[in-house]
C-alpha cells in the first residue's frame, strides 16, 4: 500500500506524520486521504484539480512533472505532501543540502531553536524536514523541505536560497 | 600577502629559450583568484586577435590557491589559451596530481609562448623551469611519453603530454597526464604541438604544501566541506553515493530513459541496449579499481579492462561523455569497442567528445551520400570507427579533413547542418530537446558547446539545488547564469566540479578566506565568477564572436525528439536567450561598457 508523508500544517490537521493509503494513482490516494480526513479537502483540491500551491512529490519528483493526479503508483510508492503556504510564507525543496548544515547556518545567523525542525529568526520562522530523497536511476539525492514565514520571510528565504546554491558537472 | 600561492609564475619563451619569473600582481589574484580566472586574464592581456597556431599565442598552465592543499577535491589543473577549434578563449581542466605537484614545485602557473625549433619538454622542479630536448619523444603516444619520462625523472615526477594528434595540430588534440586525466576540450594540445612542446614534467614533494593563513578558520571550513561531501546520504559519499560508485557514467541509463541522450548524431534521443555502456554495467563487468585524484575521497575514476581482438586493454576511465560520444552517438553500444576507442583517443591525445562527434558526422554524411569517399563509414561500424580515429590522429585521408573539427568538415562538404556545434565546438552527451537548460547553457558557453560551464542537469535531473522541469524553458536562463558564475569561480580555485554537488558559496568562501587570510563573503565569490565570465565574453566579442553568436544547431530547434520522455520536443532557444541576457545585462550577447566598468574589467583593460 502506498505510503504518505505529511508535513507542517497537514500534520496538525490529521494528527499524524505518516500514513498508508490505498490507491493505484495519486488521485485515488488523495481521494481516500480526504475521505479519512475531510478537513484536507479544501487544502488539497481546487474543484477536481490539485490545488496549485500544494506540493505532492512521488519518490522525490513533483507529480506535476509526471502525470498529475493520474500518475500511477506502485504499492511501495511514497508520496510527500507539503501544505499550501499562506500569509507570506515561502517554501522550496532543496537538493544536496542537509538539515544539519541548514541548522548550522540558522544558528550562525542568530536563530533560536524552540523545537525540532523549527528555528526562530528576527521577523521569521523557518520550518524544515527531510523529504524523501529524489531517486533517479542509481542516484539518490537527499531533499530538504524548507518553509519560511513571517514579516521578514522573503529576506531570510533568499538568504537560505543563496546559501543552498549548488551546481555540478 | 595572500596565502595559498607560491607567488611565482614562469614566463617561458620557446623561441629564444629564455625563462623569466615573476610574482603575480596581488590585485589580479583578488580579482581573478587563479586557475581559469587568472589564466583568462593573462590570455586576454596577450590579445584576442592572436592566431591560435602562431608562436604569439599564449598557453597558460595554471593551478589555484587551494591546489596542493588538503582542500577536498583540489586536484584540478587549468590549461588556458586561444582555441584553434573555436577562436574563443578556452580553458580545460585535468585531475590527478599535476596541479598539486606544480604548487609543490614552487609555481602558480607557467606562461608559455614562442615555438621551439626542435621538439622540447619542460622540466619543472625546485622553483626552476628548464627546457629539454624531446626529439626522441616526438611521434610517441601519451602513454609511451609518460613511461619514458617517469623512468628518466623518477616515479615522483608527474607528466602531462600531448600525443601524435597534438603534434599534427588536430584542432581538438588534448593533454593527458600519467593518471590518464585529460585537459580535454578546445584543442589546447594542438597549441602545444604548434610550439613543438611535447610534455611537461613536474617534480614536487608534499612537504612544500602551502599552509592556511588562518588555521582556526581552516579547521572549521574543512570540517564543513568534508562533512557535506562525506554525508552518507549524498551522491558524493565515498563508496556509497552514486557518483562515487559509478562515476560520471551513472548518467547513461538516466538520460536514455528521459529521451535526452543524443544518438546517431542526434537524429534520435535514445538508443536500444544502452545498458552495456552504462556505469552500472561497467562496474559489474569491467571494473579493475576505483582510483582517485589528489585530496579526493569520492574516487570517481574507474580503471577498467576491455577485450578487443584477443587483446586485453587496461585504461582510465570509462567516462559518461566518452562512452556516449564513441558509443551511442556513433550508433552502437558495444562495451569493449567503445572502451578501445576511448583508450585510443587517450593514447593519441584527442578529445573523446569532439572525436566521437567527428565520427558521428562522418557516419551521417556517408549514409546520406554527402560524403562519398571510400573511407566513409556507417553508424554502428565499430572497426571503421577505430580506423577513422587513427586517420584523424595522423591526418590521413578523410581523417585530415575531420582533424579540422567536425564543424569545418561538415561545412567543407556543403552540409554544415549535420555538425552539432556552437562556436565550432561540438555538443557533449545531453540533448537539449530533453533537457531544455542545456540548450541555453550550450548556446551561451564562452568556449563553445559545453556541459561544464553550467550543468543544468543538476537541477533538471538531480534536483540540485532545486528541481526544475527538464522540459520547461522558464527559469533556465537565470539558472544558467548562477551555474556559470559559480563554476567560473570553482574552476579558479581550482576544485573539481563534483564538489558542487555537496558544497556551495558559504563553504567555498570559508576555505578561500582561511587560505587567503582575509575575510571572503559568499557574495564576493559569485561576483568574482561573474567577472571571469564577463571577461571571457569580452575577449570573444573582441575576437569576432559578437551579436548573434549564441546559437544552437538547427536540429535541436526544428527536428522534434523521437523518444519517450521528450517525444515531440524542440528547444525554445529565443525565449531562454531573452531571459538570460536580461539576467546578464548583456546586449544580444555583447558585454556593454557599463557592465565591464561595474565588474572592474574596463579600467583594467584600459590599463588604469
């Protein structure tokens, strides 16, 4: 049965962070999820379509770049559901940027850590969680989900984006 | 005085035999760092109008401030010159230990001009450079030269050599060192051949390793860099991550599934049976040993053995680009013949990417009747491929035409459209119909089509630093500028490109600050990268690559991809160029004076 990981406010709405949900496509799994937790409906859907600001990742890949709600799911598939952001919050998945390194930066920028996965900076809060790694062929690239909210969200978000800059070759 | 440097560069005139030494200007070091950046600065000062094969062309062999230190992945050496293939400024980098030993021998670089009357090699040792007779080495393969010169100067000696292709001015001849690492692209080996310079021997010992100016900051910087590279979840993790286990060739199966592997000279975007030239297959069936370069825990180098006509051939390395060019692009996926072709290119000293493109262009020309000589070959003709590689290196038959580069060959037979080139340099192993970012990266690369100026597959395939849709053009101009600037900087340190899969501006800035002994901000290093990229572009503008020279082969713009993953796709170059030029502040590919002034290039160019 496909696994579903929930993040941030989705955890508050369901009271859990991990679930197993029946379904052969992304759409079927989300429909069954909404049936179990009706409060998720307006968060996940706009009419029949996936809400624009929700991020749904299948094994690390955004399902929008696959087949959307029709994307087929193997029984061992893992979906990551990131909530829609509101009130000036900004969010992104970063690759090859470990959580421990982000924490080092946040601490060096004067951040305080009230709880695991959360830092308070002047004018902003930063939430983060390790997402499912992006798996492509024989490569597995770690992914870190980060959300920044508050009056100074944009400035802090840009600072994190800059620090997380990577490339390759 | 900034730390990390030997503060000594040799100026070698092969015409007169004179060698002089000077300390690089501290202002140049702060603005251009070393490696690629400082090399480009010296090549720029030598003048963009120079004929690449004239004695006046400058051949710069450069290391960087982190070369020869304990900084992870700091084993890269930059070769910078005016390219005989493209007419642009070009830089090409080799791994191994040459860069480190050059530093330990007391040098930040060698600036070579003139042309010797007879073949020569350079001996670099104890802060001195001497010019030696190489008459007995002329005509020999790179492997033979490595063996002879290491017997002569000891196993501690590091040798970089050109092969017969460089001697014969094959426009894509390269340098190969004794770890079989190549400064592959742009024909820097042909420039050496035109100067009758066969090899450079570097003798240096680790006890001359530079120490950081700020040891406490270095401990912190090294801790962070090492921890990110060795993070067991990352692709760089030694003996765990995909890049460590399979090397560059881990990409082969992936790009094939995405419809992003140019095959049969990019008439198709995938190939059946690609598995047999993939990194996974090579590891299981042909691997001998995982070797590495100076200060690198990743060990992506793969020593392999292939078997052809009853002979076993051992070499390094079965890289992704090489396996693609001499295999899939040439219409076959034969494990052993592809390996043999790679080995031969290394022996003769030729860029495997350009050589594979030359083969593929000849194959398409033969099949379509554009070339009707008896020595034409068709796709999949593995033995014919070997014959043509030998013909190119020795400039025999059609090989003489192909030695001018596939772009010139295609033009000479009246069909320039079958050469997949930008500014005269052929494409590497990513099809921009399946990876749109590579389209803008190829078009705007200052050294011609190249995957190493801006590696957009990091984002489009691996989600680094964030995932983008490989089939979307939006945002790729901005991404390309970031990658180009970051790479221009790391090429100047000079660190391996793989370091970017783990490290970012914060980690690089800390390491440089610890060595330089003065604060360096992450913003400053990207500004340095931008300055280098703009100086290269300014050079190219002055050398004749002006408005309209950021183009792509028509095939990618007009002929749709035919493979799953990218079927029906073409490359939207104009839209990406518009976005890119806006990010750069350029006018249709030309650097305006205001940008040159902003980056401090114009005042230097004017001699202020």
